[in-house]
C-alpha cells in the first residue's frame, strides 16, 4: 500500500471504523491509471474466456466444490490413519 500511496494513486485515508483494514480510495491520478489499463484488461478477459460458457463455469465450480469437500474427508482419513498408527506403536 505504501508504494501505491507514494505513486499518488491513493488518497491516503485509513479506515476509521476498523484499524485492521485499509480503505482504498483512488486519487484522480489513480482513476486515470485504472482508466488507462481498463481496455487491455477487458480485451485479455475476452480472450481468456472465449469459448467458455456459463455451463462450463458452473461445471468448474461444482468440481472445485466437490474437490474441496473431498479434500476435507481425505484429511480426516490421514489423521485417522496417523492416530491408529501411533496408537499401535505405543501399544506394541
């Protein structure tokens, strides 16, 4: 954030309600900088997501949700295995 402020892209105000966080407000120079890259970002996104349908994105989200849940189950299984192995070693 300091570099952001030094470049004059932020107005430099903090979050008065929560000191753990920072509120970022673009200065006029920051607005101009964002405006300068917006067309490029839009074009890159168009290229990245061409031929990707809403159904494709839904499928990816469903897959990632299932993988995330399964990874939790797998972690439980690893912990159970380690617990059982340690219990067996102590009892041997």
